[in-house]
C-alpha cells in the first residue's frame, strides 16, 4: 500500500484537502482508501465528514502520533495492512505533529508499506504569524515534506505569495511546491500528480 502522510499546522486545510484527494482516488480506478486521523482530544470532528462520504476512517485519540501514540499508529497500520491492504493509506497528523518522527517509526516497523510520501499544507493566511510564534514547529513540518501545498492563497496578496514561496524554498528546496485554495476546489491535474507519485 502507498502511505501518504499529511501534515500542517491546525487550520491549514488538511481535512478539506484529504476529502478532495480521497474522493478523487476512489472515483478514479475504484482504489481502496483508508484514512487514519489523529485527534489530540477525545472526540473526532473531521472524521464525521469523511465517514459520511463513504471513506473508511480510523481514529487515534488522546495524543499526537509523533509522540505518545507512535505505537498505536504502527499497530493500526500493520493491522490494516494485514486485514485490508488498501491501495492507499492516508495518515492525517495533528496540527502540532513533527512528521519526521512518524516517518522514522513507520519506516522501521510498518508492514505492507510500499513507500511513504509526505505532503505538508502551509497556511498562507497565517504563514508570517506562525513563523514568528512557533517557528521551530512550522519549519520542521516544511523541512519534512516531499510536496508542500501553500493553501489559502485567495486570502493573501501576490507579493505575500511570492514571499511565502521564497520562505518555503529556503527551508526545503528539493520539495515540489504547489499553490492553491483547497476550499475553492483543487484542479484535477494536482490530484493526478499526487496520485501518481509512486
């Protein structure tokens, strides 16, 4: 199975993006998609929307999968690989997760994973604010991404977009970078590129 790890700070648009991507993957080629959603609290909100759209959602509550729930994530991934072996496993991290720890654990102990692709959503509307308040977290997320989606570009000026792109490239020059507004829809060409990464 292909594992797509999706990160980004709280409110960056991860769930909106996952809804678009998962529907695309299921609708094109009838691929089986399972979503693991990590909630810091004890009640899942996002998963209710995803489940209503016919997507299989597995929730991990009570902590962050890059910290105290790492074992739970690995067990869940391995169980899914053995029992379902979906074409795609999409892991949505909490907004405070550092994906490099998750990748390290899954690379060592995950079963049935063909490869891991990391996609990070950067919130254009709060990019400068977040980089001032929590620079270490934002930068660690960006540095981990194979693909960076600069989301919410409809909320900022073209000059700000240029500055954000420059900032992202300074942190992770090898990563592919795409700008978009997920709330307004995602071009099929973008979803196709992601679906064909492996």
